């Protein structure tokens, strides 16, 4: 599996997860419009990584494969973010949802030809 697109997707998910959820811990006292502006600023860096990840990844994966890969990486990054940054526990429901994504990955990658 190609390393560069996957690494870029992981990094883009770090920015995305913080942009979407980091304000719940770090910016509680700020006005919502300021939080939105700051989150957009963080999301800019997510896009700076996501777009090249998809460009590079499209040489190795089909579009549906890229999407499923993105969702799996988003769940993994979110799990670390939730536990280590937000200090919240993950429940068994998170495990079951993750196993459903593993099933999605199985079906998405089993027979589809890899894009060239």
C-alpha cells in the first residue's frame, strides 16, 4: 500500500478532528463566530493535506476505496483524539461501529481492481 497518501490522510484527519471537536475543550468561552473562524482556519490545513492525499491516492485506489479508507482513518484518529486529548472513554458501541467499517473495507478492497 502506498505510504504517502495514507500518511497525508492521517495528518489531514488530525486537523479535521481538531477543527470539528477541539473547540469543545479549548474554546468554550469564545463567541461562536470566533470559534467558527478559528475552526475554518484549522480546516484550511486539513484541505492542504486532503487534496494532495486524494490526488496521490487516486493513482493506487479507486474513488470508493479512497472514501472507505478515509472513513477508517477518521475513526482511528478520532479514537486517539477522544481518549488522549478529550479524556473521554470509548464504549463498546464505538468498537461495533469500527468493526462495521472494517467490514466495509473488506468488501471495498476484496474484488475491485486498483485504479491505475
